[in-house]
């Protein structure tokens, strides 16, 4: 079912394209999620392959000694993912991209080895961001990363803590929350992010029994911590702190990411109880409304209305169910509520991380992502762009 075109995507996309053309020079980040390569992806979906390739080339050229962005490793990884995406979709040939990986894989391998000296498992900032990249490389490249994967599973087992009450396992997040490091449950900085990476390893047949055991125990812990009679199913964390009573709603934190991993685990292993819990979690999330803008503050992908609408659209297809349609329509049409400003950003304004010069334009926080999502609604596409923030089709 095509979403009702209430907010006239074509008009907004034109405004976004004009803002991109006027402002793309400000990017210091070169990657997809936060930088110039995200513009390449926008133009790919817009249907302008020449500009898509042009911005891709500019992004790769920007990975040089003059790089001034916040995270060159993230940029290298996401451009690598974009290159394989373009090969899969016929925009590039395999021989077009080999030089990139020959140049940057050895750098990432060295950085991965260094990262093992730390106890940061995060798929965003830690060891698992490399693991997820190398899993992808095993699908497209010829290198054997078995020793790397073995080292990281050793680290995951070493850092796992057993919960006496449930018999499950958990990991303490590496993110500092006002002086505290918590047992977060979410898919980006918490237990379910580690589970998601373990599923990646299982799917390439790496030590399947060992990996499955870790997944089972982590899900046992996570699913034992559910709210009763609240808007959402899962707390932000399980510690005895005020944050444990809070919840988040969006692609970065909260029930949406947990539901995604539950559904993925159920699909891979045939676990009916987790499939049912994923649907329960999605159903509860689909009932959330925010007419007063108390939960969702803007339209972007990471924290905003179009991230939620796009996620529900993806999960509607994955679950083959129609109960998410009303929520998709609600969050999609909420986008017009956030287009209220006359500004250089096509009338939008990101709420979080404005300190980053890349944010207002970017795929994750800004109008490149807003435009990409609107193009998927307008053209009734498959929302495959969410794979660049680790929500796979």
C-alpha cells in the first residue's frame, strides 16, 4: 500500500536538493551516515546516477591527509558498504571497487587489532563495528577473518556477566551516562547490539553452536526485563537507577531496535516465542502517538518521525502484516509538523548534535536522510537505505 502523499514529497525533495547543492561544501565527514557519501546515496535514489557517482568519488577523495571530519574510520567503513551496495544494484562493477578495499582493508585490520586491547564492544564505537564490516567482507572478498572473529567472541565471552536470577548474560555499555556506565538493552549501545552482531557471525557459519549459546543467554536476560502497563515493553537499562524507568522511541534507542533483533533471531533460529514477543513489541510501539511533540522532536532518521515511519514500513514487509499501516501513516504525516522554519536546511532543523557541522545536512540527523526517506515513500521503494544504519532488509 502506498502512503497517502499528504506532504507532497516531490516539492520537499526539490527544496532539499537545492539545499544540498548550496551547502554540500560544508561537509567535513565523507561517509554515508554523517557525510558526503550520503549525498551520493540520495542521488542514487533520486535517479541521477551521474551525480551519485560524482559525489561518491568526491567522498573517497576526501579520505586524505587533509581530512577534518569527526570519524574517518566510520567513513571508511560506510563508504565500503556503499560500494558493495552499488555493485549489488548494478551501478558499479566488482573491478571498480577492488582498489578501495585493497587500500583500506589493511588499515581497518590494524585498527581492529588495536581495538581488542580495550573493552568496548559497541557496534557504534567499539570492536563490533569492525566485526560487522569484516563479516560483510567475507561475503564479497577473499580474505579469511576467522582468527579475528575468534578473538572477538573470546572478548564477548570474557566481558559477559551472568545474571544469577535469570541465568542469562549481559554486558555493561561503554557509554558514559553522567558518570555512570549502565546495562543498556538497546541495539546501538546495549545488549541487543551485541546480539545483532553475533547473529551476523552465525549467518556466515562461524562457530555456530558457540555463538548461538551466547545469543540464547543474552535474549534470556533481555526478555526477562519487561515493563508492565507502559507505553513500551523494554526499559532503557536494567540498573537500579532512574534511567531504568525511562524509555526511548526511535531508531537509536528503545523498543524498535529490540523488536528488530528479536524478529531477526526468531527468523534465523525458528524461535516462535521471540517472534511473538517481537510482534507484541511492535504492536505496542505502533500505538504510540505524540501530538504534543514530547517524544519526537524533528523529522530525521536517527531520532525523528521519518526514521520511525521508515522502520515500521520495513518491519511491515519483514513481518508480512498490516497492523503497522496506521502507524506508518501517522509518523509519515507528522513530518510536515517539523517543516516550519525558513532556513538553509529546506525548512528543517535537527534537534540533537548540532555541535557537529555535518548534522543539519547529514543522512543520519539531517535533510539528506529526510530526502532519501521521502523518495522511498514517493516511489514505493524497499527502504533498503536503512541498512546503512544497520537495519537490514
